[in-house]
């Protein structure tokens, strides 16, 4: 597997990629969720799960076939990182 | 505590209200999430957690002070139910 994008964690059972994103306030959380939804719709690739509260968003990516996350998931993780603007949130 | 709105479950440790909403496809999920976000912003009350995938949304409500869910949470649960349109999703 290629290198993990910054701050992502490879988890087992089942194999997934996971990252927690934190925000100063809800407006930043909402903007990030909207950007994630746009990315999913544009790419046709949806995270397996997105779990959020007022100031955090946890994202879990799973390979489409259920096996090891591969280039597609690593690429999506990197694109999600690019949406994250914690300072201006 | 007043009666639980339809299909909500009272959970313990910590005390929360929980409901799972299911959708035929992502477009319905996305519309429901957008409506939930609007409701949260209008009411100034945010669910403790929202966890979703392509065709489901799990919503957890917690009392603001961390105690037993009360009228505010029951009212929010009922308003969330009113946003749910599973058939047209």
C-alpha cells in the first residue's frame, strides 16, 4: 500500500482508513460536511461512514470490494485532506 | 418523561435518544442531512452525534446538561421525524 495521507490511520477488522477532523465551531464543521458531500457526488465515491457532532467529523473509508484499501481510497483520503481548513473554520 | 416520538429508542449510559433512518438512495440521505442541518441551525440545538453512510442516518440526541433527555429532546426528535420522507427518498 502507498503511504497514508497525513493524519490518516489504517485500521483492521475490517480494513479501513480513518481520520478525525476537528473544528473551532459548527460553521466550520458544516462547511466541511458540505464540501465532503460535493466531493462524494463528483467522484461517485462515498465514505463508508461519516460521524459528526458540533465540532468534529470522523471519516471512515473502506475499499469497494471490502478488501484492503488501495489507491482509490488513498487518493480519496488525500482529496478529503485538501478540503480541511481547520484554522479558518 | 413524555412519550417517545415514533421509532425513537431511549438508551442508557449515557442517557440518549436514538433513531436510525433509512433511504433508498444517497439523494434521499443527502436531502435529509441538509434538512437536519437547517433544523439545527434554526433551532440552535445540535444532535450529539449524526452518523451516516450512503443509505442511512443514525441520530443521537443528548440532554444539554448531560442528564435525562427531556421535553426539548423529545420535541427535537418529533421535528426530526417530520423531516423524514422515506418513500420519496
